[in-house]
C-alpha cells in the first residue's frame, strides 16, 4: 500500500515562505507602516488608521498571479505613500508595471490616487481613527472600460496593543458608468 501526502508539491514553497516570514517577524519589535496594494498605509489589502510621518516615503511592489476562468494573469502592481504631516498622507497605485494587458483579468485595472487623515488618536495611541478618500480610474485597451471612474470614502479604525492589532473599515463607493460619462459630455 502506497502512502501519499495530503500536501501538493506546489504548496510546499508557499508554506516554506510563510514559515520564514513568520519566524522573521517574530524577532521584530515594531511593525513599520507599509503601503497596501491600493497605496494607503496598512497590511496587504487591509488599511489601518496609521499614517506616515511628514516627509517619509513608502513604496510597495508586488507580484500577483491570478488564475481565472478567462485565463491566467500575471501583474506587478506598484504603490507609493508620502507622509505630509504627522496625521496626513497622500498615496497612489498603478495596476501593472509589466504592461502585458493582464490587469483586467486579474481584477487590478485601476490607477488609484487618494489621501488619508488621522482624525482621532496620536501616533503612539493604541486606538486611532482615520478618514480615507480615494479616486480610481480604469485603464484598459477596451474602450468600453477605459476611463470609468469610481470614488471611495472610508472610515478606518485601528486598535493596537503591543503585538496584537485589530483594524476595521466601513466604505462608501460610487462607480460611474461609461454611459453616464458619455451622456454628461
């Protein structure tokens, strides 16, 4: 009788990477502010109420592989955040530095620009609240999708006690239609 492992070979490199990141993070004392894939400060896709200090710049670059029913997509999004004061930051993101037209298949076909202001709590406080305003513009070779705008407003709250953090946000999103923009011209 042949024994088989429950793990697929393709999951082993990802598991090793996650374990290395976990062990390297366990030795760190302070988590630094990094841009999310949208550009605002947070962790991966979850924004936080933390903001960069005045003059600080944070740049993020990712590789994203998506397997969708319409095919496989590889993108390299980039994001940058600039601290404008002790409570204000401006940020932006571009969907794909590979310029291979895979950004729409991957679900990342928007240029994003926004700003976030911390309105409650100081930098060292365990509880903070921020307001985030963001504009997005679709970039596509498809004329039906190119130039569609959307606007987002969020209230973000963060609670951090030593190594434990909890972040939540509520969002209002408005998306324009290509037909709406043609009618308004």
